[in-house]
């Protein structure tokens, strides 16, 4: 729930507690008639869009006058010219919209109702010829205002201007208290996490040397044990425990991002274009000069008899140990920007195959779901711990976290036409609503990153063919719906217009202005969310589109289809930018063969790929774990042999080098990586 709505709920609860029923009725009535829309910029912009689309000139003037009294009049005088320019542009947009839609009556009405002050203004004098100009869109004076680019730029400018005003407005004490409480909770969680990390480090320091252990311990850097074992075979008399403990010191920072900073800081003199680090390079990166000197001395003593080839920091070479010889080759990843494996944790509370695993917007929590409809919400750090559990009444088909300021809310969609809003913090269902009965299968839910809205994709029931089996060739119809997250009702305005085909997957751009969808007919469609209509479409795959994401620069999108292809497409024209050669089986369907002839086949439901925080790498599903590719140039970078059965869903944290992989045996792996 947004901060304003939460404050409203607190006030309402207080009035009920005090028994002020009349005040409560008045309060609810004023909220219902609130022209400021709860200080929500997206709702204000929607109101302006609606007034322009309905040619409501008086309503538009009254609404702008309200904004002027409520907001603009409180600003400093230096902003007066900017406000006036926005006002002029707004009414120019109104009259241009009427002209574009051949509503000459509304154009004439507009100029008739201009005040004397506006009539004599230089901003409007030349505009009186507009009703009498043929092909006004080609006239030098008006051509710019007919372009979509100018109209979009104006709406964006007004949106940003209102956002800045609301963010700078002084907040009442009750809202400051809410912020303070959130900060206290965050600090307590951080404090607990740091205490646990310190206690773990103390425990590691107190353990006996590895030479006295029967087996290597599993700690943050246990994967480097393979490196030391290889070095032990090459150096007969050398002390491998020193090398292993030396490498382990690289991972002392408490987080992947901190580790990355320390490694980069200590490697300023390294040659980053080399894929294999020399002995001198490795020694120069040591955080301890004494320890580095000891290792160097040990290596020097044996240099004449045995050469010690220190391997690359990439774990790719060791990821295929004890695997079949035909395993997928992994490219060199020891250069700048590569990943190495730090640690793996396992979440094993699911008892059936996973369908979804997804990070919350703060990257601290994961929601996972299985084919039995069990949804688990659990924390990632310092180790997986279940926060809440809920069960879907029908098979769960879609799962989505809400945006940053509502990061504890989770949207769930099932095959019986129900969308549920679940509060992970309160461990309760906030609201449950039914969708259109004609399209009961909620196959996709996508929340806007910068608004209080989300999009659902409903699909019709699968038809049965002769013999009782499902007919895969039958046309699958569907519909997209735009919802208000606070009221959990379909937003004011039409459904997103498109051909009635079921949408499997969708993704918003970072600013929430574009929505990209992938459908069962293999087409990708792009929607303008201001107009709630399609603005582009193209045939992307021969089969269904299973997963789609927009690139960080918002110039292209990536898609995976059931035809086994992974492609990048231009958003401006729908042209194929490149086809990325991924391994076989990355796009599903996923098959699990077990003893006794048991065979389980699962079609994709969750995300099949996910980008890292800077969009330089992508993780995909593989038969025995996640497989990470480098995007530029596209090549396999790191293979994670962390599962024994096929991985069916993946995700990457928004702001850290942590990813999750969910498999058909119900296990989820939390993988901590180090970005070199």
C-alpha cells in the first residue's frame, strides 16, 4: 500500500477508535472526491488524458485551476514561467487533438471561450487561423504539435514536474513516522545480517587448518578447493593449504558488491585482457603482504623442478569436472566483467516441481511456487529462511512482486480466474478478485515499475480434442487487462486493444511507458501505456513466445520461444538485431526421466532468462543448473552445476550478483557470484 494510502488507513482507524463516526464519513467522502488523486501523479495524468480525449474543455480548465491553487501557487516565483508554458502546451494539445479527430465544433468552441487576456496573448494570436487551415499538420506553425514525439515529450515533462513537486512537498508527521519505522526495520535487519556474518567469520577463523580435517568445509569460498586440489597435484611438495587460505581471503567482504570493490582495488596493476593470471599477478592481488611473501617464497623454492600454473579466476574450467565429455563448452570468462562462483545455498521446502522463483524489488526476498500451488516467501541473506507460506486454491500460473514502494505485496494468478494480492509482511491475503469468466487462466501478471497499476493476461480454457486429450492446435484466445493496484479493480478506460490471442509473457520498460508482450501465436506486441493500445507488432517465433524482457537501454527486447530460439529485436521497427545461439533445451519443454519409466514433462511458466544488474550477462535454464552467457560478445561464461534435474525458472537480483535457479525436484539454489 502506498505511503498516502497507509496514512489514510491509520487516520481512519484512529477515527473509528475514538468513535468519531461523523468525521469518518466526511473523511471518506472527501477522499472519494479528492481531485488530487491521493497525490498520485499517474492518476492525475490519467485524468488529464481522459479530459482531453472526451473534449471536456471546461473540466480541463477547472482541473488545471485546481492544480494551480493546490500546487503551483505555493512554488517560488522563478517557476511561474515554466508553469505558464506547461499550461499553454496543455491547451494547445487539447485543440490539436480535436483538430486531428476532425472535431471542428470543439476547435471553434475552444477559440470562442478564450479569455480576452488569452486572445491578445502572443502565444495564441497566430492560432486563430487553425480552424481555417487546410492540412494543418503540414503548416510550419502547427506541424510540430501534430507529432507524437512532441505530445509524448509534453506528457513526460508534466509528469516529471508534478513528481518533483510532490517529492519536495513537506510531509506531515504521520508520514514521517511511517518512513522512520521502515528505516528502523531495515537497520535492524541489516544489523542482524552483519552480526551473523561476523559470527560465521569468527567460527571459520577458529577452525583447525584444512590439513587436519577429513574433508574440506563448505564455506563462502569452498569452490576454490578445486583450484587448490589441482595445484596440489602439480606441486608435489608445496603447501596447498596456504594457497587455498590465501585465495579464501579474497572473499572476506560481506557481500558480492563489496568483494568486487576489494578485488578491483587490489588488482589495479593487473593486465585485464589476459584470461590466465600469472603467478606474479595472483600474488600482487593478495590482501596480506606477509602471506603473499610466504606463498611466493614457497613457489620460488620449487620453480626449478615443477612449474606452477595458477589458473584463471574463472570457474568455467572446473564447472565441468566429472561431467560427460560432451558437456557444453564454456568460453573463457577470466577477463574484465566475468563472474566467479562464491557460494551456493539451497532452499528445499517445496515437494514438487518449481514453476516460479522471483526476487522482490529490494532483492532481499524470493517468492517461489510449485505445481501443487504452494507459494513460499523466504529471505535470501544470510541463508534461506521461510517468511510466509500460502497455498493457491487452483493451480498457480503467474506470480509477480509489486514495485519498490510496495515491495512486500505479491500478486498471484491461478487457472480459475482469480487474482490475489498477498501481503508477505502481514502474512495475509489483502484482496482477492475474479476476472472475466471467458478468460479464466491468468497466465501472466506484470506490475508497472513506476505506478500503481499492473497488467494481467487472461486466457481461455484449453479445449479437449477427440479422445479426451487437450487439443494443442485449437486457437487459444485471451485478453490483456489494466488494473489499479490500490483498488484491485480494472482501471478506468478500455482493455488494451489487440487481436484476441492469449499472451504468455509481458514486460514493462523502466519508465513504465512501454509494455512488450509475447503471445501464443509467436508475435511480439508493443503497447503505449498512455494510450493503452498497441503501437507495434511483428512475428518473432514459429512457436509460442515463452519469455520476454526489455533491454536496459530500452532500445530492444529479448525473447525466447518454444522454437528453441533466443533473439534480440529492435523496439522501433521490430527488426531482428541478432539471434543468440543458446544451448539446446534452454526454452523448454523440460523433461525429467526417472527410474521405472517415469517421465515428467513441464512447459515453461516462469522466467526462462534474466539479466544481471548491468545487463552484461544473462542466466538461462540448463539440464543441471543455470548457465550464464556474456552478451557482448555472446558466449557461454559460467556453467553452474548445482542441480541434478532440469532447471525450469531463473531470476537475478536487481542490485547484486545473486541469482536463483528453480528445478523440477522442488529445490531452489541461491548462487552468490563475484563480478571481476
